[in-house]
């Protein structure tokens, strides 16, 4: 049963990576109609109050999150190791590895797709780095709940989904990303996260 579950998680992760790659190729040159529609709906909002709010939220829901979580996990790993709890220390290190691999998806893949932004803005577009950051943090936070605080799992999932959707909405409102950039970011993180979690024996989970 465990092997079957592991295989299912890997297959699901691979399917997400295929979806990510296919989407990236499909929208690389020409944005889809939904992309154009969303960008047009929020044209110029980045210079208005809605855009200011979205920018503040983007500053919070962005690259700072995985860095903060990664440092926290490593600090607690070192603390657990010093207390003699090596299994927990190794668990936290493995979670940090998954977080790092998920976060790297935007850094590695953006140059491969070379997609332009909806408006003049530094850096490439696909996938959204901010959404990757939030989704990576959310994915690992859910794993942390699964292993160390199962009673908080449902709440962790709800917060993870809400934070990822909010981050995506902010980037679209600011018209610094196409809608498909944010969808692709979720596909990439989900795919890499699931495959890495299985490889590091974090899925199927056996909570402590």
C-alpha cells in the first residue's frame, strides 16, 4: 500500500510538471485570451490605491517567506540535533531541501521560457517568482503540519491555499504577471514538491 501511494504521488507530481512545461511552451510567444482579459481588467491599477495595496501584500507574500521558513527550519534542526533528537533534526533538514528545490523552480525555468511581462518590468515572467515563493512556503508548511502538528493540518491547508491565491491575485492586479504565470508557478511547485517529498521519504507521511 505504501509503495502504491508513493507511486501515485510521484505520478501526480510528474503530471503537474508536464502541465507546467506544456503551459509554458503554449504561452511563451503569445498570451492566451484569459491572460489578455485579466491584464486589461487591471490596466493602470498599479498606480492607484488598489495597486498600492497589492504592492504591500506582494512585499509580504514574496521571496522573504521561503527564506524565513528555511532559516527557521534549520535553526530548529540544529537545536533538535543538539538535544539528541536526530530523527527530528533530519526531518527538518529534509523539509528545508524540499523548500529549496521548490523555490528554485522560478530561478531555473524563467530563463528557459523567456516570457515577457504584461508591462515594462525587470526580469522574465514565467513562472511568477512571488507565487513560487508563497506556494513553496505553503507546500512545506503543510508538510510540517502533517509530520509535527497533525491537528493543525486542515488550518494549514486553508491558509496555504488562501495565501497562494492572494499572492497570485496581487501580481495580476499589479500587471507584472500574466494569469498563466501564476498558474504555472503552482504547477511547478506542486510537481517538484511532490517528487522531492517522495524521494526524501516525506510522502506518504507517517506523522510522529
